[in-house]
C-alpha cells in the first residue's frame, strides 16, 4: 500500500471514528438550535470533510449515511437525508433523481447553511453536463456566491469552485483559474494532500487553457513536490507528462519526447498504460521531426483505444497520424487515414444526436401527455360546473307553472353549450396542430439547405473545415430541435440561433457578404418572446438569391426594435433584389413568405392580435436589394 492510499484509508477511518463519536454524544443546548446539527451530529462538517476522501472512501461514507438516515425518526424532515440520497443517485448515474432529492431539502427559516447547500447542489447538478453555461445560469451562480460571502458561510469556497467550472465550460481560462485559486485559499481543508493535489492538477489544466507557461510550470512543480512528499508515484509520473506539455509549448521538442518516454515507461511498469499517453508521445515525435516513431506510436494509441473496455475509437488520434503521414510525404496513407477519421467522426456525431433526439422526443411526449391530462381535467371540472348549474336551474323551473316549457328550454340550452364546447376544443386543437405542422415544415427546409452547404465543403476536399462546419451545424441543429416544440422562445435565443446560421453561411460563401444583428437599446432579449425560426427564412433568401452572382460585397442587416407594444423586425440587404424568374424558382423563393403568413395567422390573428409583414424591392436612387419588415405584438415573459 503506497502512502497516498494509506492517507485515504486513514482519512476514512478518522471520519468514521469522529462521526461515530458524534453519534454517541448527547445534544448540547446550542446544538439543538443549529439547523445543520441534527441529533447531535454535525452533518455540515461531515459534508465538507468529504472533500478529503478518495473516491472509494467517499462512496463508502455516502452509502453509509444514506442507509443510516433512513431509520432516523422523521427522516422526511431531515434535509441531510435528501442530500445523501441525492449524492447516492449521482454515484449511480441518475442526475434527474438527484435533482428531485435536492429540491426536497428544507430547513428552518434561519438555516442559511442548508439553504446554501441546497442552492449549490442544484446549480452544480445543472452545470454538470459540460455544455456552455447560459447567462441566466451564470447570474444565478454569481448571486448565490455573493449571498454566501455576505453570510460568511462555510460553503463559500464551493461557490468559487462552481464559478471556476462555469468559466471553464465557457472557454474563459483566465477567470476560471482566478476562481480556482480563490477556491483553494478558502477551503477549510486546504492543507490536506487530497485537496492540494486536486487544486494543483486543476490549476495546471486551467493555466494550460489560458496559455500561461509560468503558472503551468509552477503548479506542476508544486504537484510533483507534494507527490514526492507523500510517496504518490502515479502523481510523480503524471508530472512528467505535464512537463512534456510545457516543453512542447516552448518548442523544446527533444525535451518533450524525453519526458513523454518517462511517463510511458512508468505506465508500462504499473500495467496502467493509456491510449492518450501514446498519442502525446507520438505528437512530441512529430514536433521533433521523428516521423517514423510518431506514426508507430499513433498506431499504438489507436490500437490500444480499440482494445479498451468500451471499444471506443477516438477520431483525434487519427488527426496526428494524418499530419505525420503528410510531413513524411505519404499522401496516400494520409488520405486513407483522413477518410476513416471523417467517417468515424460522422458516426460518433450521429450516435450522439440519435440519443439526444430520442431523449428530446421522450421528454416531449411525456410533457404532451401531462398537458393533455391537465386540459382534460380542467375541461371536465368546467363541464361539471355547467351541468350542475343547469340542473339547479331546471329544478327551480319545474316548480313554476311553466315547468314543462322551462324544462325543454334548459335541456336545449345545455345541449347547445356542450356542442359549443366541443367545437371550441376542436378549433383549439386544430390551431395547435396547424402551428406545429408549420414549424415542422420550416425545420426540414432549413436542414436541407444546411446539409447542402456541408456537401459543398466536403466536395471541396477541406476535411478540417468540413468537420468544423459539421460540429457547428450539430450545435445549431440541437437548438433548432429544442425550439421546434415551443410556440415561443426568448429573443436572445432567436438572435443566438440566427448568428450561428449566419456563421455557417459565411463559411460556405467566404468573402461574399458581411452581416450585423442589431438589438435596440433598452430591448431586453431575455424578457421578449418571439416565435422560433421567424427571421431565418428571409436571411436565407437574401444569401441564397440576393447575393448570388453580384459584383459587390453583400451587406445584410437584421435589426430588432419595439414601439407602442409592437416588435419590429427589419431584414435588409444590398443584393440584386427581386427579379423575375421561372415559375418553379419563384415559387421556391416565396416559400418563406407563405410559411410566415400561415404562422402569423395561427399564432396571432386567430386571437385578434395584429401581425403582418411586408417585402419591398428597393429600386431607384442607385439603391438595390430587398427590405423585409415583420411586425408582431410585443410579448413579454
């Protein structure tokens, strides 16, 4: 057993001893009034001390506390019962169940620490997907962090760690590194080897992301010294791999190769060889112009990746192999590797998208069923009220001299009301289905053109650009799929999707046009709602038709403004304008206008709201192009 393992086991045993002693203590008077101290046990300190455990020790404590708290009287009123239950769900890869457990945590009105622990856990679970952290979520994290600071909470350091993670996911290495340092300085157990090692490793990674060589060297040296002091040979070996990265950044490629070899030899001795280690060594050989060795180790990395437990091939390993073949002049082998890597990338993307589409569809179906049940329940309640009311009226009328006449009148009226309700339900369902069909009609139209763009790039032979385009298109498609089941989205989401689409088109028509998207001052994108994919068809027309075969550079401007409770959207271009074409082409060009007209009628005009659009061909005074003005009601969230 090495020193680090011994320390981890010692930490677990120490924690078990402390908590068992706490179990036997009688509650003090001051403890009985402290929300985070329940039945004499300081659960908050226990939660914080989990940071000092190894993964094995952490798992044991979580499962133990979850089991014990089930048998505590009134466990449903114990917030830590739900906390440890949520942590168990995390270990069992059930994040949705964990989120539900976190939401059930509740303390007294004075339990600021429990409230902060609940807030942190929910925010951490929300940002755990590794995707871009939206602005609203960043604001929530910042507000929670400031609340913890003002309360001088013991958990403040965790919000610093959460901010570091959020900035890292948003590709802001400098801010992420700053909050990582604040996390470490405020950690109650910052002197513990496990906490220190984690801090050095994360800080090295963040410094690498930020391109700060001096900090990379500093944190790697600190990590190595700590590993030597506690006898952690694996951490020592990892420091050589980190040092190889530093030498590579300094273009001292012979030193990079030397340190990568040391790392590889250690992994071989401990029978823990990883594919990425071969890949890093091969990359160092390429930079040192030792191409045959590079090709050999790239192939070793690929072979090892195929043999691992998951059998998951990594397209990135092929990129290095392609580069090595190209430098060597073996273009046939490079092309063969590039074709395989591209096919592998496409397959992986399709697998990911297939899973995500299935998840979205399942979620949509569940929500749809819930809405239908709620609508039916509401309608049944309304119908029951109407029926009871009519029966009471009929009973009173039967007492009167004209009871027979009143009886038939009420029966007739009841029948008419039921028929009217049926018609209203049918009309409402028809409008909802019509709107969904219109959106569904628009999405394939957009996807078809995007795939055509991708085909053009692939045909040009630019593999790197094609993969980058496909990755960008995948993100855009994901947002389109999420928005397609919504009647309205925020203006900020619409602007983001529009910019992503324009970036894709600029990649296809390089140098053909410039664009700008303008949101008027005072118009808050988070508060304004807008139908999804409202502007994109006209932007597509401007690019596909207006800027085609022109002798000048195209300028496309999309602006959003509000006045008198109406939202004005202007799409303006300096293209060749609307020209007479063959019937088939003209019909295709007007498809955007037809779809928009039908959508506006389904969304607004059926409820008596004003919505319109106008397409104007600019002519005269030396101007040319098309201006589209869309006017819809200003809807606020």
